[in-house]
C-alpha cells in the first residue's frame, strides 16, 4: 500500500500508520484481534521457561569450564548438579587457585540446583495449562506437554487459519516456489514463526523414526516423489487437523 501510494514509497511512521489503516479499511475479511487470557498466560510461561533453559545451558558451560580444572580425569557428558557435587566431594585442593576454583564450582552447583527447580516449576505450570486446554496434541507421537504448550501458545486460535497451507506458511514450513521456465523447484521458507517451526520439526523427527500413523503418512509422501524434508514438512498437516478437531469438539454441546 505504501509503495503504490504517492510520495515515492518513502518510509516513515506516519506513512506506515496511514498505509496500515487504508489496507485494513479495504480488507473487510480481516479478523478482529482477540486476546485469549489462557493462551497469553501459556505463552508467557513458555517464553519464561525457554529463557531459563538458555540460562541453564550457559551456567552448565561455566561450571564445566571450572570443573575440568579441578578434575584432571575429565567429566562425563551431560553434566548435572548431582554429578558435579559428587565430583567436588572427592576434590580437596590445597593450593590457593584450587581452593578458589572449588568455591566457585560449589556456588555454580547451588545456582544450577535453583535453576533446575525453577525450570521444573515452570514445566509443571505448562503441563497444568495443557491439561486445562483439553487439547489432544499430546496424543501425537513426539509431542509432550512442553511442545504442546508452545504450539498452543504461539498459534493462538487455530480458526484464524483457513487451510493447512495457511498454517504451514505461518509456521515457516511451506515451501516457496522458485521455478524458472520448465524447471519446477522450491526453496525452504525462512519466514514464519521459528519457534513453531522448531516444535513441528521435533514432532516430525519422532513421527518418522517410529511406527506411527505419521510415519505411514511420511512414507506415502516420499512415494509420491517428495524429498525427505518436503515429506517432513507435510506432517504439519497432522498438527493442524488435530487442533481443528479440538476446536470443533470444544464448540460441540456436551452429550
């Protein structure tokens, strides 16, 4: 709208606001924004948990850097607070540097334990929210409470997507056609919600690795000529149909 108006397409806050208003006025099919308090709360907890998980990873890295200086034999992969505490019980350095490093490690272990408790509490809150929503997403292989909460929180009302293609585009899993002449090809979209993209990828990996309806669906797409990644992206339809069915069920009168 801005590019086709007068003013040579120059960008400014005023021009953008006017263009958005004109576009909205000329598109009566646009949906009115509705804020679902339960979904908003679920998204807030999901993002808070993601932040804590990233902080925990940084904390683990700092702890590992200190521990390797105290334990010459090395440490097992997947460092935890319990494993670190057990290793520290066997370390009794006498020099100043060693004692200082051990004190730092003890502090980091205590901080890691606090972080683990906070993450566990947030995870339980997500589980409660998913249970209260009545969704059946968790019945799909590869979708637990955390992934289901992310899908619900970042999708919002599934009714705002008129088709599986619209949902796939929003999630960034719809391929973009870049054909030229007789050559028909597509490239991966870099747009869309990357968190939803990640959640669908986690689900799709589990679906194709185990014997499940999703795996059969994936094999049919492969037999139809789709590549591995294209067939995986088609599994987004399974999530869309599940959420649509849940929405219809929630609107149906109780028996």
